């Protein structure tokens, strides 16, 4: 059974919808150029982010903060508020930056690197260069001249994934929807999938029915990933993130 991330959520009600439908992660975008951005400004810039992460913890679903070439001040600010379960880097971050961030965080907090690919060579190169990441998010390359690196709803040629068995766990992204996600999982053996625009009723606004349908379709698809990767993902899934520990403490 594939794991599912619903990205670009901007309100606590949709966190609840995704969690109750069986999502494994919910993603919050901290990129001002994105229509799904939840990062504020001034003294309250992290308030909305913190509220969304706490909502995720209360519904027992892991939180992912998506950043693109982040300013160190943003990383410090987020860490000083409430630590997420995952930092997802979706810009042009170097392998050295990814490795440095990974080394600076507790093992319970994952670091993911999103990479845009169009050929098998680019896929293999990314897996090698970003091997310090906990997971890779394999996406389509952004359109030429795009102001942001992700969230475009474009697919890539999935045949480049045939027989690919990286040591690092990975997620499939780009152009997924409730209509094609089951087929995408069967075609690629993706152990996890990521969706944003494919479950929106309008740009930046999630649709509850589409979210539920997408998760149901992904969870019903046969997972054909490698045995070793499946074992590794099971170990990572058993990690308890910092937000859930905080939430349990608050409820005592």
C-alpha cells in the first residue's frame, strides 16, 4: 500500500479531512510566490504555520514544511516555534546544503529533496547527489521561465522509472490526480505519492471530495516496490515525530 502526501493545505479543516481519509503526511508551503503559501509576515509570520502543524499532530498525521532555497532565518524561526516532522526542500539547494541541514536536525525530523527530472540519467544523478536526504521527491521539471519550482501539475515520462531501485526512499509527484494515481503506482512501483493541484477545485483551494478520492485510489493500488525499500520505509514510518510527542504531553 502506497503512502500519500497531500501538499499545499492551508487550513485546519482540510488537515482533518486528509487525516481522516488516511493521508500519511500533510504539506504546508512556505514559499511566498506560491498560491498555497502559509507563511505570514512580521512578528506573526509563523503563527499560521504553527497552528497547522499542531492541527496535524492532533489528528495524528505527519507534517511537512515545503521550502524553496530557504533563508536561514526561516529555518531558525520554524525550529524555534514547533518543529515539523519533515522539511521538504523544493528549490535549487546544493547537496552540501541538504547534508548540512540533515546533520543539524534530530533523527526524528526528516529532510526530503525534490528533484525535477525528464531523463533516466537525471534521475540517477539526482539519487547520487542527494543521497544524504531521507527521501527524494521525484517531480517533473518546471516549465521554462516559471517563478517557482513545483506545484505546476505537470507529469513526466514515467517509463524512466522502470527498474529503478534507489537506496533512498522516494515519492512520485507531478500531474497526479484521483483518476491516474492508481495507474501511476502500478506503472512505476512508487512507494509513496504526492499531490497538490490534482485535488484542487480552484488554484490553491483543496476540494475535500477530491482529497478523499485520491487517497482511496492510492491506497487501493498494488505497491510493487522493492522489498528492501519497503522494509526501510516501514522503519521510518515507526519514528515518532516531535509534534506528536508534544501533543501527547499537552493532553495529559
